[in-house]
């Protein structure tokens, strides 16, 4: 009797030992099926709404090609849709060099991007917007190899916008040579402004503060984020390492003056 009991126990153990990997496999397969369903759905949205600009390969070479060509101070600037194959994104709340969060991408897709002709997609359902984001991620291997980093903390000090903070920001603007690209008055016409190229070798014009049309958003918190994360791929650097948090907030104060939002 004892021997039978033992055999039965080992048989039972073996049964469960075999069942476990099967169960894990089934769960994994299910998740995979759900993922590919979402991506399939995203592909449909992409084909109807994004392909014309961002292209079938996600390299920004859609039918439209150049979305805008403008003469700015006699020099020609062209704007191309983003190339997703490099996995480099500009409007993030994550540190420079990092992938954006899903929320960052959702914001861009929902609101569009001012000053660049990337339209808003508020009319696309939330489910489809989330699906198209998953599809965009299939264009670069970075999304399989890396996790998105943690967003940077943003806590606006009460003194932002005070005359002392503005004066300090103005000094930093001079010392950090922001004017070399953005010009003394922030009109985007600094001595280096005509020679700048983005990571793809296309001409890029530094932001003209007087237009007020920041791409990250124009709340002080958005401007601070841009100074901390940098707009990767555009030539606008991150100042997380070269400036203290306090200095970046002083710079925000002066930015608000250059944008005409507050008086000096
Ligand atoms: C009319 C052309 C156009 C259409 C349509 C369009 N885009 Fe864009 N998109 C652009 C341009 C131009 C940029 C680059 C803007 C810039 O860098 O200033 C861009 C940038 C982006 C970015 C990069 C944001 C970043 O942080 O760098 C994402 C993501 C994006 N588009 C997703 C989409 C998705 C998804 C769709 C479809 C639902 C779509 N776009 C439709 C023109 C377009
Ligand atoms: C090497 C040239 C260069 C330097 C130096 C530079 N920038 Fe920029 N900056 C750019 C470019 C190019 C853009 C436009 C990026 C775009 O349109 O996608 C930009 C964009 C911006 C924007 C707009 C962000 C947005 O959300 O649209 C602000 C604000 C800004 N820069 C402030 C500064 C300040 C302040 C400094 C100095 C601490 C500075 N920049 C230094 C090239 C530069």
C-alpha cells in the first residue's frame, strides 16, 4: 500500500510539473495574441491617418514628403514628418537619450504639434490612438531592447516669474549662449541659426520666442521640461547636467518674458 501511495504521489507531482510550463506557455501565447491584435488594429489606424506623412516604413517619407517649406529670413526651412525607425523622440518627460512614455506619445498624437503641421487626432477614438502608438513602436528595435525611463520630477517654485528670478534667467541666457542659436531678443535669429541641422541632416530653425508657440506646451512646467529633457534629435540640448534645477527655473522666468507672457 505504502509503495502505491508513493508512486501515486510522484505521478501526481510529475503531472503538475508538466502542467505548469503548459499553463505558462498558454498565458504567454494569449498575451502575444492580444499584442498582435492591438498592433493589427494600430496598423489600420496608421494606414488611414498617418501613412500619408510618416510613410509605409515609418521613416517619415510618406506621399506628402515635406510638410512645410518656408523662407525664414531669406533661408529655406523644410519640415519633414518624424522618422520612427531611429526611435528618437523630441517631446518627452523622460531624460535625454531615453524613449518617451506611452503618455508622451498619446499627448502628441492627441494634440498634434504646434508650428510643425502634425495635426491633432482628437477625433480618433482613445482605443485606436493607443493602438496606433503600439504600431509606431514596431518601426524601431529600441522598443524591444529598452524600457522607457522614469519621467523627470517637475515642481514649480513659487518665485518663478519674480523680477529677481527674471534677472537671473536673463544672465543665464547670456552666459549659456542661448543667444547663439535663439538670438539676443529670442527671435530665433542668432549667429548660428542659419547653419543648424537636425539629426537627419535637415535644416532646422531655432525657436522664435516671440511667436510663443512652444511645441512642448507653453505652461512654465512644459518649458522647464524642455530645458531638462532637451528635444532629442533637433539640436536643442538638455540642460539637466549643465545647469542646476534652480537655474533652469530662472531661465523659465526669463523665457516667459521673451514670449511676452509676463513683463520684465
Ligand atoms: C500632415 C502630416 C502628418 C500626419 C497626418 C501625422 N503626422 Fe505625426 N508628425 C508630423 C510632423 C511634421 C512631425 C514632426 C514635428 C516636429 O518635430 O516638429 C510629426 C511627429 C510625430 C511624432 C513624434 C513626436 C516626438 O516626440 O518626437 C509622433 C509620435 C507622431 N508624429 C505620430 C503620428 C501618428 C501616430 C499619426 C497618425 C495618427 C501622425 N503622426 C500623423 C506630421 C504628421
Ligand atoms: C545649438 C543651438 C541651440 C542652443 C545653444 C539652444 N537651443 Fe533652444 N532650440 C534649438 C532648436 C533647433 C530648437 C527647435 C527645435 C524644434 O523646433 O523642434 C530649439 C527650441 C527651443 C525652445 C522651444 C521648445 C518647444 O517646446 O518648442 C526653447 C524654449 C528653447 N529652445 C530655449 C533655449 C534656451 C533657454 C537655451 C539656452 C539655455 C537654448 N534654447 C539653447 C537650438 C538651440
